[in-house]
C-alpha cells in the first residue's frame, strides 16, 4: 500500500491544515451550536490523523485510496460522537474509532467474519484502553480494561483477538545491520527440539544394532502398533516367541541407548 504519494482520493496530503488543540476546541463549540462549516473544518483539519493511523497498515495489499476513505468514515463518526465535556484530547478518542473502522473493513472484505457483538466489545475495549492509558500514564492490564467496560476479561480477550489483523510468519520484528529477525524465528517448535533430534538419532542408532528379526518385531509392535498375536501371525511364529524376541530386542536397545 503506497501511503507516500501526495494525492489520495483527490486530496493533496502535503497541503492539509494542522489544527491546534485550541482550534479544535473552538470548532467543536461552533459545531455544537449548529455550524455545519465548523464540522467540515474539523474533518479536513484532522485528515492527517487518518493518514497517521493508515501507516499501521502499510504491510497490506489494500488500495491506499480505499483505506483512506474508510478511515475518513471513522473520523467523521468520531467527530459526530465526541463528548467535549469529558476533558479528553480528540485524537485519543478518534484514533481507536478510525483504527476500528479500517480493521472492520479489512475483516468484512475477506473470508474471515467476526460477529457484530464481538466487534462492539473490542471497540469498547480499545476506547477504554486509550482512556486508562491517558489517565494513568501506563499500559492498562486486561483486567483493568475488563473492569472499565464491566465485562469478563475472557470476553475482552476473545473480542480483541477476533479483530486483530493476522500476521505473516515472515513479518520482520527486528532488524540489526540489515539482517531481519522474522516472526517465524520466534515461534517455538515443541516437537522438533534439539533434545528430540538427539533422542531420535540415538534411537535409530540403537535399532541399527538389532538383527533383522528383532528389528522387524520392534517396527511392527511400536511403530505400527500391532499386538504380539498380530505380529506372530505376520511373521509365522508363536506369540510366545514374539514375546521372548521382543524382550530381548528391548534389552539390546536399552544397552545401546
């Protein structure tokens, strides 16, 4: 997605105005008084905020114009619903709204579908998180967010996870002198560990010391899961002989292991 271009949806982003906090406060007062021009000025004056949010989606293949329009929908919703009496900066309120609108579009435009109720919980949680961060100057815990919106923490976790954007295993998470560390490098494989490789090699080495009949019995019994009776029928000996040979083979394996 190319966000570094100057013209998006016919808007020259290099010439967008920047509003001070005082400007925004004045425009919101005018808008509350019914001034429609003030609303338009607030929208245009906060388009840079939309662009800053869209930078989080630079890794997607979506068209920048499309995402910009969706982000503007979130901005307009934020402007129309912002409560100036709360004493919160407009950007603190607007960013989660814009972010949520874009994520909703990305979710709904693909095969993955998230229920409306989960989305609503997630958006409430995001807004609560921003408010708590503003109030306490530290990242809130899931428990604190859940308490703020009066919902179980399990519901909050599920909702936030549902709207989170999937990451590629080849997403760079760190770079050092041009060498990227990818997400897949941080994923632990609990099966193919170094110990597992060593154990597997040791077992194969031990089995190689068995004679052909012992090797066949161990393979049929422990790798194919057959009973001693089934093994006896397959290799045409008695079950008692299978039992004796199996015990001898296991004794040899323990010696080599």
